């Protein structure tokens, strides 16, 4: 029963995790808008979500150890290993080499926040529906 619930919510969980990670990347771009030479970063949300859902994310990445005394390490599927951060091409080059365009970054930030909120609303609705079904109402 728990695995069926987990499978039902898995896609939304992955999408929300990636949306939260993207929000951090976009916030970092905005925070560095005045940093000379800073290159704006972003990732392809669709490709990252496909990677997360395709099973490549299921096992995560296990780090190799060269000694039995090493602590085994791994990367969780929600970590940035599934998202390949790319540099954004500037449409208006600046004299200091900074590629952050504040209008574009704000628009991307607001759009991502909207989709995150929509995902939370959908997930909340699904959980309420399941709770109603479990309680027999």
C-alpha cells in the first residue's frame, strides 16, 4: 500500500525538488547581478525531470573508495547531479563580462515560483483526496 502511494506521488516529489533547486540557481544569478565576470547559470528542467523519472535517479551515484577505512559516499537523486548546470547566453553583453540580465532572471524566478506553487497545490489536493478515501468520507 505504501509503495502505491509513493509511486503516485513520486513524480510530483521529483518535480518539486527540481523546482526548489532551480529557484536556488536563479536566486544565485540575481544575487550576483553586480559581480564582474559572473556567468548566469540555469538548467533544463524538462531534461532533469526526465532523468529523475527514467530510473537513472533511482540508485543515485555511489562514490568509489580506495580504502576500507573510507566512508562510503553517495549522491541523492534530488541533488544537482541530475541537473546539468549550463551557462546562459547573454543577449545584451556587458562591459564587465557579467551575463545576468535582471529582467529575464526575475521573469524566470517568478515563473518557476508559480510552477512550484501549482505543484504544491496539486500535491496537497492529491493528499487530501487520498485521506478522504482512507477515512471513507
